[in-house]
């Protein structure tokens, strides 16, 4: 971080703040006002600001993104309108993962044990084929495993295991995620690639 005392100055460098200012203008004028089907256009804008965006990614115009340069979106993932990607730190979303409306992926927090209340950032990783359902909150530093389903309005404070349905406040594994037999081979096969 640029500054360890948030009471006397900003946590991020001037370059970071100018980048976010530029992104804010582009986001309001060209990202948020773009028609819903123009996913390739929004992917292009994100790439212009340093995001790593795969093929066939669907990021809807109502998504709020703090810093695109801290995003890595794998092929065919989807981010619904109303999702908040508070990318003060790195956010990685895996292949065919889905982030539903109103979900908040928050990579920033503060060290409340220090008098300067310094900002801390920790990456969030969403695995391949995972689904984070509506209005869930994912804390900094959390990994959601491949194929994991996080229930609506869950509060995820710890890593969630692969191929489990998890829910609650705090979020906990509830049961295994079992897929239709026709899809199991194709899903598991794609994870090996």
C-alpha cells in the first residue's frame, strides 16, 4: 500500500487514483450505458484497462468494477448486473463460473489492530464451474473451489470446498453438488484442459 495511515493520506498511489478516475469516466459513459448484448464491447473496454478477459465472457453493464487491472476472467464466465467486484486486490473468476446479481466480491479490508487503520488487500479466487448466487458476500482472501455453489445471501468468510453446495451466515458446506450424469463427463473433462 502507498500509505500505512489512512487518516492522513490515501492508501493508493497517485497513478492508481488517476487510473481509477479514467476508468470511472469510461465506465459511466461507455460501459454502463452499453446495451446488454454487447458483451464483446465491455470485454474490450476491460482489456483496455488491463483486465485479462477470456473468450465468451458475459459481463453485464450493471456490474460495478473498482479496478479492472486486478481482474482475471476465464473463458465463458458470467458476471450479472448489480454484482460488485471490489478489486482493490486480485479477483480471479474461473471457466464457466457464474457470479449472480448483487454479489459482492470484496478484496479490501483494514487492519483494525494498527492505529493507522492501514488497508489490507487479499485476492479472491472463484473456481471453474462455480456459482456464487444472488447477493452473497465474499470476504478478502477467500477461494471458492471448482464446482462449488454458494447459496444466495451467504456470507463467505473462509475457503469453500470443490463440488459442494454451501450456504449460510457464515457460509458452510451443506451437501455434495451432484450433476446430471449426461454432463458429468463433459464438466470433469473440461476441468482437465
